[in-house]
């Protein structure tokens, strides 16, 4: 069924809005997937706040123009699935990497993070990126380590003094 001009403009506007709001974006070839596999992929994506769309490439090209994910325009060839990660840059990559293990017909062809095109072969690397909360906890642990070490060092001085005074007291009592 052919789309009329207003329907095409509506789809372009929706995809452009999703692309502007997305931190990371992924495109994948999905041909050969069963309905059950696609349904499972969509439910996993929904759990991690990743939205997915199947759109004609010409409409997707127009929608991605002027967004930070415009680097993917040249990679839009063949039947593709667009995935938009809204919270973490690696969220879509994590979902697709997990699904690709059990579904060999799913092939990620490109990723976009921070207006930079990443080849689909780097999927595992992007999927291993920490989430925002994990990154913040790692940063806080790194920032806390010197302060903790300083507190331990400053605390060791008085405790050594107390142990020394106690040792002197014990040796005087024994004498």
C-alpha cells in the first residue's frame, strides 16, 4: 500500500523527533527473522527504553538529515530496522548483541554515538559500555579512593602514638 505525501511527512517527522531525542542509534538488517524472534526483540527493547522502527530508507534519510545521527545516512541500504536508545548510549547495542547470539539472521550494520559512525562489527565493544549509573559509580569510586587513603593515613598517626604510649606503659609496669 502506497503512502500519500502527508503520511510520508508524518513518518519523517516522527523518526526525526526520535532521532533528535536519542543518545545512540543503531541500524540492523532483520530479513530472515521469524515473527517470534522479532516480537522477542521488540519486548527486550521496550524493557530497556529502546524504540524500534521499520521505515523506508528514503524516508529515514530525510528524517536523519540535520540530526546528530546523520552519519548513518550512507549506511541505509536494504531492509533495515532502526533502533533509538534514549537513556544510555549502549542500550540498543546491548539488546541487539544479546539477540544476535540466538538469531544469526540479525546483523547490525551501523551504530551512531555522539555523531560518530561506528561499524556494526564493533557491536560488542559498544554493548560493553557502562550504563550511566555504572559510569557514575565508577567515577565516584575513583574520586573517593584518594580521600579514603588520606583519612586512613591521618588516622594511623594517632593510633601508632597510642600503641607506642601503651607499650611504654606495659614495659614500665613490668619493670
